């Protein structure tokens, strides 16, 4: 068993996420998303889908990146 780093639950089916040289322990995907998902730098929504990265900045989509003055980003359907 391991303790979730978000909610503190000590759960027998916890899991680890290895990212950028660190190991994180969670008891559910909701806690993992809460801790790991980047925030759109324009609207502040958590990006749990594709998102777009422009010059090291994360946005939920092309609309928000353009609102921040970024150019050349196109959402794909």
C-alpha cells in the first residue's frame, strides 16, 4: 500500500506515475490529473486532452494560444 500524494489515502491499489525524473503516487486518476495536468495559460482549465505547446507555454487549444498573441497554431479536427 502507498499513500496518495494528493488526498493522503493509503490505498492497496495505488499506482505510480514516473515523469521528468520524479515518481508520483496516486490512489485514482482524478488525483493524478489534479496534480499532473498542466493548466492553460489563458483560461486556466486543466489540460487533460492534447492541448498545444507554444514556446514552452501550454494552452488548451489554438483559440487560447491566439488570445495570448501566439500565431501559427491550428486546431485539428
